[in-house]
């Protein structure tokens, strides 16, 4: 099933790809990364396994919605001075490069033939009440 646009929402705190690990002369992916990639793959499968055409360039957008720490709120639930100083989560995990790498690796060969087709990428991180990751792939 070819689509011109695919949008997925992965619930929970956004995750990024871990660095590769080395042991006994081999390189391997951590279990945490495998599980996080599996969540993205399951959302793609649940959406009907849509696929972008093989002969098109692709734009990817990944928006990370992360929850604010408790220290950003007063007891009455309003933003504290610290919370007001930080309108965007500039010092929160995951790193945006690791987050997009996880998404691209999970969907490579599934939602699109190869990630070499990706010619535009946008990654943003925002505060949200409900942590989630929004993924949008568009044929351009």
C-alpha cells in the first residue's frame, strides 16, 4: 500500500538510540534500543504497514514531546520561575540526533525502501502533559 504521507504517534517518553556496544570483538545494539525500535515498528504495523513510493525523495519530521520535571511547578500546579525560564526542553534526553536515528533505523526497509531517500529532516523537542513521539514521513 503506497502512501504519500505517513504519520505515527508513539506513546511514552521519547527515546533515542544508544551508542553501539562492544564485547568479545563484536558490536551489538543494546536491548533498550531494540525495544524502542520495536515500539516504532509496532505503531507502523498497527497503522496498516503503509509504505512510501520507492522512487521518491522523503522528508521526515520527528517531534519529541517530553514531560516537564516536577521542579518546574509550584505546589498549586502553576509554572515556577524555573519552569517559566525554560519554554523549550534544551537540556533533556533524548538527544535529537539519537531520537531521529532510532526512528529512521526502525522504519528503514519498512515505511520506505532505504534511508538514503531521506533528503529533509526536522527534529523538535517540546514540553507536553502527555509524553509522546510524533513521526511524519512525506514523499516530496
